[in-house]
């Protein structure tokens, strides 16, 4: 991201971790689960870098259909919930198929 470290107050991601991945048989090929996970982890790493102390990272995801995307998303959510750099509020709305995390950088 083209920002200086620790300069951003709020980052909002909607359908980023489960979307924009070329892992759909409708597209004619499959990306590896490792590659998808690595790309998503790099995105979170950059978000953490530019977020200032006390800043918020809000992640909202709808239910993903590709199994490797679901696996990557689940892994990233689990890692974020255990990340000592964040206080986490899980606002997931399972009834409507929405995964929502609100993270505050400590």
C-alpha cells in the first residue's frame, strides 16, 4: 500500500478476503490454496503496517464458495483473533452469512 507506516485511522475491507481470487472452476483453472493464503496474509500484513495505534481494521466477508478461499479466510480470521497487536470484537452474523471482525490496533 502506498502509505507511510502507522498513518491510517481506519481500514474497511468488504469481501476482500473471500473475493477477487481466481479459484473458481467457472474461470477454467484453480489457484493453489497456499498461494491464496499467502496473498491474503500479505494483504493483512500491509494493513497492519499502515494502521496507526488505536486505529481500526474492519473486515466484513460474505460466505465464500471456493473451498480454498474458505480455508484461507478461516485461517486469517483465526490468526487475527490470536494476534497480540489487536483487540478483537467478533460481530459475525451467521444468520445472514456475514463474517465481521472489528480489530483495534493496540
